[in-house]
């Protein structure tokens, strides 16, 4: 009787293992399952180069420093680029105003500004002015400080 029970337990374990192998490895895939959709194509990025933006830092009624920026505005949709080209003065004004607000005299004298921080702030300022999602990113291509 013990041998019969032991034989049944062994057969049950082997049968369970064989069923698991078939279920996970040998089972045919469902034809009714939906085929995976290919990922959407990446967006087509376009860009506009703004004219030279020059910011003067005033100290005691004199221009202490001048900072020149070459800025690129990147779009993820060509139609958004066309909309912004129509409103270019608003974009330029938003960038100019934000740069004047970010770069106070103390910050410039202490050298406490970073390019990535300026890019983030400019992107947020333009999004507030032109609408969220219109501009993908703003990059500062070049930044020159003149004393």
C-alpha cells in the first residue's frame, strides 16, 4: 500500500512538471490575441534660430557686463513651428524678459548660473507665453560674457 501511494505521488509530481513545461514552453500562441502594434514613429524635430540676444548687466548706472546668447527653439511638429513663426515677436519678448529676470547683477557677479538651468527657465517662460506644448525645448547654443 505504501508503494502504491508513493508511486501515485511520484506520478503526480512528474505529471505536474510535464504540464507546466507544456503550458509555459510548448503551448501554441493564441491566434485571437491582437498583434502588437508597431511603436509610433519618432516626432520630426524642427528648429528656429533666434537672432542674437544681448543682455546688459547694470552696475551703478553703467553697463558692467554684457552677455550674448545664441538660442535655438526646437519643435516636435512643423505646424507648431509655423504658428510660432507668426508670433515671433512674442517669443523673442518672452526670452528677453526671462533672461533679464534670471540674470540679476549679483547672480552674474558670483557666476551662479548654469546653461541647463537657463534652458529650463526659458522653456517654461515661452510655454506660459505661447501655450503649453507649443515649444518642445529651448537650447542655448552659445553664451559669451563680455566685461
